[in-house]
C-alpha cells in the first residue's frame, strides 16, 4: 500500500497548492472588478480542484477495495448462492458461444504446425466459453474461482473475460448473480493483475457502481452489501465513510437474523464490532461481538474479541 499512500500525499499537496492559488486570486481590492486573467485563473483553479477531488475519491475507493479483499479472508462465492436454473445457465452459455464463435471454420494449421490467426482466435474464444461455464457452475469453490481468474490473467485474457461478462450483464440485466459476478470481475485486475493506481481506481469505481445496481434490485443481496460495507470500513476516517459502513453492517445483521445461519455471517459481527470500537462505542462493540459469538461459537475471531475485553 506504500504506493497508494504516496498518491494520497500527492493529492494532499495538490489540495494545499490549490488553496494557496485561490487565496492569492482573491487578494487585492474587493471593490474592483476582476480582470479577464483573474476570471480565467479562477475557472482553471475550480477545474483543477474538481479533478483533485475526483482523483482523491478514486484513490480512496481503490485503497478500500483492495484492503477489504485482503482482510475479508474467504470471499463470498457468487456460484454458491446461485438461484438460476440449469436451463438458464445452459442458455446463457449457448448465447455467449453464439456471439463469440466465428461464422467460418478455422483454417488448417500452417506447415510448421503453428496455429493460424483464425485458430488462435478460436482457442481464445474456447477458453472464454469454458471460463463462463465454470463461473456459472453453482458448485464452484472459492479456490477454483480464483484459479480460473489466474489462468485467464496468465493467458492475457483478463480484459476479454470482463468484456464477455459485461455482455452477459447487458443480456441478463435482472440476473443478480450475473451482475454480482461482473462486480467481482472488476476487482480481479487488482487481485491478479499488474495495474497502475489510476487503473485500479477506475476498476474499483466500476465494481462499486455494479454492487449498487445489485442492491437497487435486491436490497437483501448479502454479497453485494457485505463488499460495500467492507470497502467503506477501510476509507480514511476523514472522508466520513465509517458511519456508512456501520449502517450497511447493521442492515446485514438484521437481514441475517431472518435467514438460516451461515458461518460467513460471523464476519458481519466481527467488522461491525470493530467499527463500533474504532468510533469510540466500546459497549456497542462488545455487544456486537458477543451477539455474534452466541450464534457462531466456533468462530475464533469472535472468541478472541470477547475474551480480550
């Protein structure tokens, strides 16, 4: 995270510079009409300030997303919560194949046995089709999910896979699992790719927007709300996102109380208690951890939290 901290420092310096320019711009006789140069400078300063604010928000979101993924441990698996029927899965895979497959057969290999450009294209498309079928498999495990993305990254197919999932999301806008899978896909360049901080911020913004769309359609989608809550919990306190994180975790606790127990629900109590503690609400923190431990007595994190108080 050293690189990200340096970028935040750059942002802070830029903000100070902008403030200084603004102060100098407004110095002088308040009764005199501003010159054309002053007006132009004020406009430039405003544009620069807006750009700095936008960059600061992108960097903060990127940092939060990356820290959330690292701290959450086992990530929610979109496949394990799938409610889509096998017939729908087959149809989506068939649709993707139809869109991606070329109309003509591949040409014969060259005399040296190397693949022709047409065959290389077919091979890539076959790998994308295979990945889509695996992603949509309701029995996919977390390790398999991660391995698929690593293999795709090694093959240089990260962006092509994301583009394919974007096509699927457009084709099936009401399928929560497809939308959720797309949100996770936007985080993959940061997990297994080598991207710049600016690019990572752009991917993180896309992921956040996608999870928002999922929650608009279904406010009780646990995976989307958990990722958002985790991300907000890692924003710098000065940006005021801690309360938003608390709100999301509190909603999750309420929603979990009406569902069958799931071991991963314990993480909601862990992080909600942590946020209470960080915001000076020690009693609430203890209540959150104790409540979670009562429901998930085998969770070691909750055991440590309760026993340490």
